[in-house]
C-alpha cells in the first residue's frame, strides 16, 4: 500500500504541474524536503513517469536511468570570495552544462556579470546554458534578466526558475507570460502540502478463488477479482475506463496484469 499510495500522490501532484506548464520542462528538485532518502528517490521516479524530463537526485539517475539536471547552491556562491569566481568554477567543472544561480546577492547585477564571464568562457569553448532565479518576483526578475542577457549578446541563455513552486504559482507565472523557459518543482510534489496523503486502503476481493465482500457501513465493496478496461477516443486520447470482474471479456484494453505469481 505504501508503494502505491505515496508514489500515486507524488505522480498526481506532478501531473497537475505538468498540465499547467504545457511544453515548458519541469525538473524534480524535491529530495531535500523528502521524508527520508528513499522517499526522495521514489518521488523522482514518480515525477519522471508523470512527465518531468528529469531530476536533480543523482541516485535516480544511477538507479532508474532518469536524466539528471544539475543545480548549484547559494551556499556555494557564498563560500567563494567572489560571485564571478563561483560561476567560473561551475563552468570549468561542468563545461557542457553551465547552469548558474544568479540571485544570491543581486539578481540583475549577477546577470550582468554572467554577460562578462560568458565572453571569457567562450574563448575556452564553454557556453553558458541557463541562468537560474530562485527568490523574489520570479516573473519580474526573469523579464529584467532576459533583457540584460539579450543586450549582452546572450539570447540563447535560457532562464530556469525555482523556489517553492506548485501548480498554482506555475499557472500565475505562465499567465503573466514571463520569459521563463523551464521550472524546478520540489516540495509541492514530494510532500504535497495541500493534500499530503491519499485515502487508499487494501480490500480483500477474493481468496483462494472465493469472492469476498466487506459490508461495513460506508465501506462496502463489490466482491470478486477485478479487471479494468480502458477506452480511447478516435484521436487517441483517454475516453473512459470500465471496472468489471476479471472473467468479463470486453473490447477495451485490459490494464491489470500479474506482476508476481508464486513468488516469481
């Protein structure tokens, strides 16, 4: 039940954000807020299955082959004597994936520093890929940063936004048409603050070939092993499902298949 309930909750929240974001990619950033390392790993997989193109959880890449998306911390910038030096270190370590967090001190000033640094990096064959904003009015910062980067000859550098985003904040950011190319979503999916659990339970439907039924008040069940048949519209979209007993032979696509039998 834990395997089904937790990951279904995460996937459900991830889908809600994915539907709002449309074609803009969403990256799982939820590990640090997860209730344990295993939960973070499983949530990365659930988000990936729900449509996220990747995660920042490194173990998800080695365990499940999920594409990894790097990030850098504000603390890393603070640990350096100079903000530009922090940016340069990241670029030299990851020359093929330079994603710079630019709002540790002053977002717009950092964007101008990226413009200057990009010229130095270009001479070394390194291209800045993304600038990440994480704090404040993300839409407003994104517009200003987009202008600075464009004027500085970096129209190719994408803007990556993060910072306690959920489907509602994503909707608001997209509605104001801010120049944000992709988003990171973490806490909203991995602990789902507004719906932190699903009311799911295990109900015995059949035992040793004998149909079983629970008849208690408000929890009565229909007896017998079930099968779910899925139907699609002519253009391939999901239309409806039919739940019936497993012996029924319907024309739809049967969804329930054995995963383990006799321990194998």
